[in-house]
C-alpha cells in the first residue's frame, strides 16, 4: 500500500495549508521579539546544546529499540534507526501525533501489525 493511497492527496494539501497558516501566524506574531532574543543569545553554548540534544535522542532510540524487542519485533538496526528518526520529522504536530508515521513505515516495510506498533508508540509516550 502506498502512502499516497493511504492518506489521499487531500490530506497532503491540508497539511501544507496548515503549515503555511501556522508559519504566517508565527512570522507576524512577534518577529521583533524573536529577533531581539536571538541577538542576546550566547552562541558559544550552541555546540553543547546540540550535543546534549543528540545524545538524548540516542537514549530515546535505545529505549524504542528495547520496546520493539520486548514486543518480539526484530528489525535491522539501520532500518530501525531510520524509522525512529523519521518520526521526528512530524513531531511538531499537535500532541506529537505525527510520530504515528512510524506505524505506517513499520507496516509497509516489515508488515508489522498496526495495533502492535501503535501500542508501542503510545506506550512510549510518543
């Protein structure tokens, strides 16, 4: 099953329109305030911040990997890594519901039952 058949073309159009409206709202809400805060930010901390974020993502990935193994779902590590991080692409959606894309990826690539994989994602706290 292709992703476009699962969601439909209207779904992607709605997502694009919603992202556009949200971007316009953010842009016009407080651009000056955001700009002022960026000028005051000490960028020497940026490498430390980015490193800590990446390390925390690795810990979350290993937790995800353990949850899959406890559910008797065995996926090659590379594919598992890619599927897990693909969920981050839509994690800015309300309630991080975009991470449910992992369910579709697991079903399409490895034929894993959707009810099993969705319970892992919801149990992991999205």
